[in-house]
């Protein structure tokens, strides 16, 4: 993180704390949640010229401006990300047959004489090997009728 970014982040925190303090110091006009107060009091000359009202406006504009600047600085400092394909390579190696989505070739049917997949530390290796074997049809499972 650059020192300018850190400085602006601290300035934004101070502006936010000052804005909270100024808002809490303001006298309630009774218009909050629609309870009491006159609607003309907010638009009077005294209400518009009040120091706390102007301070709130200035602090709110500073807060929004600093937010935009910090967001722009954070996005410029990021580089493009790449997709990590290391997991697909390990799954392909552990299954023993290439996946059709990665190579564009149809997977080959497993031979009945093939030995079982070797035991490995990969917990998904058995699932990947099972996914590459075709499912048995009910005709293969059912006993022959006499």
C-alpha cells in the first residue's frame, strides 16, 4: 500500500468521525420519522445558514470525494488475474484418462482388465475415476430370466 493511499485513508476516517460528531450535535427539528416540527423550519434562512448544516454538507462532500479517489487508487494498483488451472491438471493425471472438455477428445471406455486406480492422497481421485467409468445399464445388472 502506498503512503498516499494510507494518508488518504486516515483523512477519510477523520472526516467520517467529524461528520458523525457534527450530525449528532445538530438540534433535532422534529422532522425525523415524520414526528412533529414544521416543514417551513427547514427551508428558513436561519436553517440554511446554520454552521452545523454547512459543516455537514462540506464533510459529506469530502467523504464522498475521498471515497471515489480511494476506490480509483485501489483499482489502478491491481493487476489482471489469471485462472489457476493446476487443479484440472492434477485431476486429469489422477484419473488416468483425459477429460473430453480439456482435450476435445471423447474419453475411452475403460477395459475390464485395467487395475484399480492407485491409492493417493487426493480425496477426489476416486470420484474422478468413478466419473470416467460408464454407468451400468439395468440389463447388465438384472439376472437372466428363464
